[in-house]
């Protein structure tokens, strides 16, 4: 396997992982905040330092974009 192929596989794995993490952290925290008045993980830390609540949705959207990008790269092959 060439260096570029190895690098591409690493990028693909990173996109899937970051996408899943950000989507769960962002959307999951927004849901738990709305339902139970508490947040968790990265979004909870952001909330504790004063970042507004809508940032959870931005974090989840970034995760969804990463997942879509990873899916596009997987289909393109």
C-alpha cells in the first residue's frame, strides 16, 4: 500500500470518528439539556465556560458534515 493510500485511509477513519463523536456530543447534549436540564461531554464543558446553548447544535452539525464527507469519500472510491 502506498503512502498516499495509507494517508487517505487515516483521514477517512478520522472523519468517521470525529463525525460520530461531534454528532453524538452536540445533538445528544442538546437533547439532554432540553429534556433533563443537563448537558454532558464536550458540550457540557463548553456550557460550563459560558458558551451559549445553541453551540450544541453547531457541534452536532459539524459532526453531521464530517459524517457526510466521510460517506462521500467512501462512495467515491
